[in-house]
């Protein structure tokens, strides 16, 4: 078992989830919470799966949950691109959020490979 709170990727993913929640509050009412809700759920799933993986007793199970977190990060990236296509994100917000999710994806990929 690992202390997930000590992992830089968990800390970063947690901060990212908060940023996404704050950002989706400005989505238009016409979205009816659909894309915003999907984006929030996908972003929240990243640190949640990292934490769950750290609670597993085997290396194999831990890696599996890190891979699930990576899948959620990729889903989040897709939602961000669609939100930008819908005009819900300006170019600067799009690039900032996409840059951060790509960093989280790289960190997760390295962690899954280098897990002791």
C-alpha cells in the first residue's frame, strides 16, 4: 500500500480536478450540465483511481488502477477538445488545460512503468 497523498501526480490531478470544476461553472446554460458534468466526472476520476490503486495489495492491481486513471485523463482531454469546439473554452484556457492534462498523462505513464 502506498500513500497516494505523497504522489506528485495525485496532487497535480487533484488540483486539475478543482480547476476543471471552476472552469465548467462558466459553461453556458444551454449545455444543461451535459458536457460540463462529463468533464468534471472524468477529471475527478483521475485522482480517485490513483488513490484507489495505492490502496491495492498487489503491484498488478495498482498498475491497473493507474492505467484506468490514464484512460480517464485521455477521456478528459477529449472532453476539453469538444468543449473548445463548442466555444466553451477560449484558446488560452484550452491550451493551458490541455497542457496540464498532457503532463498528468505523462506522469501516470511513467509511474505505471516505474512502480517498484
